[in-house]
């Protein structure tokens, strides 16, 4: 394995995870939904997978399926309840959901014990969380075995996002973002499409959470708090919310920036906060804003042609 | 002419039956009834604040009625959400243009075409033949529709970049993509200059000749009187006259309430 | 059930402090239609400003509270000018402010010698202030547009992160405490099985006083009329010659000062200050303003007592770890059943 890879494999793994998370929130944002529930769904995925692989011999690649299904099953009724709320109200309700997931993970054992005869039963293990045993990384085809599932998952999710954006589904979701009422009178079942985006987004976040379990090794409620939800949001805001490539760029920049600028390490939150603020105010379309790049290209090329005639 | 036609065609397409809408204590319209027969164009006129747009919103399901019923081909529309009403063949344009500004012109029309697509999400993800074929076909049909409106050159542009008159035309194209039985137009000529209005008028006449049923709100009396088979006049939420353009034009109450002002 | 009277008393004084927090929260929403998620950070900074006054500057508590309120009020104004105002209209002043703000942050966070640090912070502050003044004076914005969907909320989330991290850098992540001898601790016996400590009584009295002052301010003064006017229609107010930007700044000042007061009071009552203390009250505060009806000051005050009571009772009778679950349960319930709030849809105009 090349030196660069072996030194930075953790960062690369986290970039891959965060790209998938960024794509998950892109789905809801491109429908005009500000949902902050993705950290919660990520937690559902991570806990489910961690419980399965610590207690059974089921491999990670299979354990991801129930994790994603469970998140989708939770997202469906939750979405039916909260998706008729708009803007701020939706954000607050989904924030509340994230908190409830955290509280559930923290206190889950109390509930489990209440139903079980074993009064010392440990499942979620409260604030300490679930620890996965250390497995020495193996190199498979030039990459560590922990990276392959992440890479494959990211490719699948990117393919889905790309296909979706360029299909009639993507058009419909974009139309809902731009004018919900007009879309509704054009025969679009707005609630159904919002639900579709919400459930897909939840499943994708849960999948990323599931695959992140072996990378993080310790699954505890602190990893999925409000600030994780905001991290995920920041990927999409910085990268841009109108193109699937946006969150990919956003996640890469925000995950690798603290590593590149190592003096920022202690100030990750300040840097995140600044990036969120500055990009909302000064880069409203994000880094990947086709409109901005097009006008920039026109500006530069226009200059060039006028320069050549002069 | 309107009365004669109603004898030949006894079943109305749209029945507005004693409808009332109140917002709190404010009455938008009260006990309004009239029918629109298939293939005819009905002009809905009245001074500002007469409740015309609210009535259109009620027909397309955006607001619930306080009383009364609206029927399409005899089936009630009450309680149906807007997308189901659209699926039954009612489409509309808005007084304040509501195109999707970040989509391209043809994509806007494709949103209107959307109900014709049957491909499922899984077919889309795996790019199965049906979804790809549907996509090609819908693009082709929508380009054709734009060509009918003389907008084929604009199809690739972002809709938000269009001129005001073109945005209005795009909104009509989008509504037509739904293949409606009933088209609701809310002041389609508002903000247009004389030339654009004339072009729009020609297009509306062409639409009328395709036997499409139209309910049109318009302040341009000239357009209304020339295009409508039937005119309904609302004033302060009450229907004060109904009939052929000529009879309405000569109705004393209409002249008092509306034309008298001009 | 013998402890019920005691729990009710606890619910009332905690509810009163929560009401201070929530009224400022809902005031900004009423005027700007913006949920300022950094309100909890302002709350936390209010508490820490008083803490610095007491421990570093040796001020008495009676001076520290107003200083904290004024400090938090100015923080509110800065927040508007950095996070929200540029979204409404971006001026050259906003750019200068941002430049100053970045210099200030570099000064506070960078690895400098104390002397350099002071110079960098000072110059950053000067530039920031100059930008602020310029921003207030400028009439011709560089960019003015409809505020994009969701942008203010996202921007205020960013601001929260910065404010909390700054506090972490300044005061550390651990819990800070006021000196023990700051306040008498001998409780007053109210009934045979209910007591209230002097500090809790202070929280209650001060909160109620500030609530009455806010009510009079909104109802009786010229400024209050202007605030209600903008809440009702910004355009009309502008046409009537009201200096909308200035009134919005005043609103943010009041809102910040109330949050600061709530921060000091709750910080004193629990004697527990930490940079993340805003999160918890943020979530409780969101519940309060939604239950009370977004923008309704009176509704927020009533709902604060309800939420305060629920928090106290769920800790006393069920399990402390489920406290927030109950608050969120209420939040989601109200959102679903009556998104306009339990206490009506009234806006600031009917406060």
C-alpha cells in the first residue's frame, strides 16, 4: 500500500462515510425539506449493525440490510407525521427526533431490562456505548478491507443520486422545492414524493452509519448529537444543494480541511461554523453551483475573446 | 349562442353548485352557481377582490369550500387534494406566475407531463427500457407542445431567465402538458404588451378550436368578450350576471358594478 | 406526593427563567420570521459574562446582572448584523464587519503571545465596530434580495458553533461555578414541606419583573409600536418612515438581553456554567415558543411555565434521563396537532 494511503486511511474512510451522509441530506434538501434527522438515522444504522456483528457471525455486508430497513421503517411513520410541517417547523421536529434517538440509546437498557427478567442486561450500554473488537486491517487489492465496503457503498449511493437527479423523479423533487403549490396543481402527489425523499435519505444515512461502525469501533450516543446533524448539513451547504456533486465536494473539503490545516484541529467547530455562515451568506449556491460556474466561465471566456480581438 | 349549445349538450363538464368560501368572518364568495359545458370557454370577470381567484383556487383544490359543491362530469371534487383534481383533468395557470425558475423550459413542461409516466422508481434506478423510453417520449412531446406555442428555441433555457410574456406562455404550455379537460387561466394576459396579448389571443382561439373547455379570468375586456361563449360576473363574491358576452355587456347591473367604473 | 408542593415551586421558578429566554426567542421570530438558533449561545454567554464580572472584575452581583444583559444584548445585535442582515441586504459595511470578525477570531483562537493577541483582538474589534457603524449608515446595499429559504436558520446554526467554541476556548469545557459565598443559601420555609432558596426567589422576582417591563415596552412605548408594526408588515412600516433596520437591531438587543438575563439567573440557581449549557435550554425554548405559538410573547410566557413544570415533574416522578424525551414529546405533539401553538396564532402585535 502506498505511503499516502496508509497514513491517511482513517481520514479517507471518514471522507467516504461523510460523502454518503452528505448525499443523504442532499436528497431531502433538493426536495426543499430541511430535515436534521440524518444523524439520528445514522445512529439507528450504527447501533443496529454493531449489535448484529458483535452478537452474531453475520458479516457487515449483510448486517447493513436490516440497519437500512429499520431506518426506513422508522422514517416512514415519522415522515407521515412531520412532513406536512414546513421549513423551520420541520427542522425543529426532526431535531427533536434526533434528540429522542439519542435519549433512547442512552436509556435503552432501562427499557429493555423492564421487559426482560435479567435485570443486569446490557444491550446499548448507555453513555459508554458498544465497542467493537479490534481487527487487524488486511490489504485487499491495494486497499484496506475496511475501505472497500465504504467505497462500494459510496459508488452505489452516488449512482442513485446521479440517476435520480437526471430522472423524472429528480425533476419532480426539484419542482417541489421550487414551488410546492404549483407542483401540487400539476398532479404531483407532493406528500408521497416528500416521503420518498425522506425515507430514501434515512436509509442512506443508516447505511453510512452501519458501515461507519467498524471504522469508529466505539458506538456511543455522543457521536450522533446535534453537532453531527449540523456537520452533515454543512457538507451540503458548503458544496451546494442543487447538484449531487455538491455534498461530495462539501464532505471532502470539510473532512480533510482539519487534517490539512492541522492547526485548525482544536477549532474544528469554529471552522465548521464559519464555513456554514460564509457559504450561506456569500456562496448561496455552494461550491458546486452550475449557475455560478457557468457565469464565471462566461465571464472568463468572454474576457478572453475580447482580449484576442483587441 | 351559449344557450343553444347547452340544449345540444345537456351534461355540463364543470358544475359550480352553491359554493361559499369564508375566511374567518370575511366572505370571499357566497352561493355562487354556474355550469360550464364541454368545449366552451367561460369568462369569469368582476372588479378586484370579487373572489375570482379564490374560486379558481377552490376548483383546483388549493382551498376547501365552506359550503356548496364543485363537480366535474358529475363527480364531486370536494375534499380531493389538488393532485387528484389535476389527475381528473383540471389544470391551471396562476395570476402571479409560478413556473419552476431553476428548471429548464422543457423540464417545466415535463413536470406537467409527469402523470403520463408509469415507470417506477426501481425501473428508473436500473435504467430499464420503459423508463428511458418514457423519458425520451415525454421530452419529445413536450418539445412539440413548446413548438405549438412558438417556444421551441427557448426549450433549453432556464425558465427563470425568460421574459415575462414567455413565462406566461410557458405556464400555459405546462398546464396543457397535463392534457386537461378543463383549463383554468388566471389573468393570462396580465402584464403583457399589446402584441403579446394579441398573440396570446390567437393561441387561445386555437385552443378553443381543439374543443378544450376553458375557464378564464381576465381584466382585458376585449379578450374576454371576443373569446368567451359565456361570461359570469362576480361582484363582492356574489354572481350578479351570467350569459352570452352580448347580454352581459348590456346588463344594467354589470355596467353599474363593473363596466361603469371603466 | 408530599413533595408535590416543592416540585410545583421548582417548576414555577424554572418556568419563569425559561419564559425570559423564550420571550426573546419568539420576539425575533415575530419580527423577522427567523428562528435564531444561536439564542441558546447568547444565553450561555450572558451567564459567562456575569461570571467574568464576578470572578475577574470583582463586581457585585447587582452590577454583574445588568452588565451581562447589556453584553448579551450587544451580542444579539452583532449576531443580526453578521448572520442575518447580510442575507437581507449585504452592504460594504457587512463585508468590513466580517473582515473584522475574522481578525477577532484569529486573535482569540490563534497561538499568539499575550501582547500580540491583545493587539490582534483589539484591531479586529475596531474593524468590526467600524463595519457595524458603516452598515447602519449605508443606504445602498450591494445585494438586496428575498431571503433564501432556510438560509437564516442555517446561518444561525453556524453562529452557534462559533459562539460555543469560543466559550470552550475561553473557559474550557469543564463546569465553572460562581463563588459559594455570593448569595445566602438558607432557604425560606414556605409551607411545612416546601422551601424556596433566596436565589430561586431572586430568579422568580427578577424574571417576573423583566416580563412586566417587556410587556410595557412592547405595549406602551414608541419602540414597542414600531416593533409590532414591523411584525405586522415590514413593507408598510418602511413606507410609514420607520427605520426598520434600527428597530430590528433594537429587537435583537432586547432579545439578547433577555437571553443573557435568563443565562445568569439559571447559571446562578444551578451554579453550573458550561459552554454547552445553551443546547439544553435551546431545545426547551424551541418547545416553549412552538407550544406558545410562534411570535406570541404572551403565549411563550404561559408555555414556559407549562414546560418548566413538565421538566421538573418528569425528573421528580419518572426518571431524570427521560426529561428531554417528555419535552420533545410535547413539542412533536403540538407540532402535529396544532402547529400554530396551543395559545393561539397571535403575533407580537397581539402580545
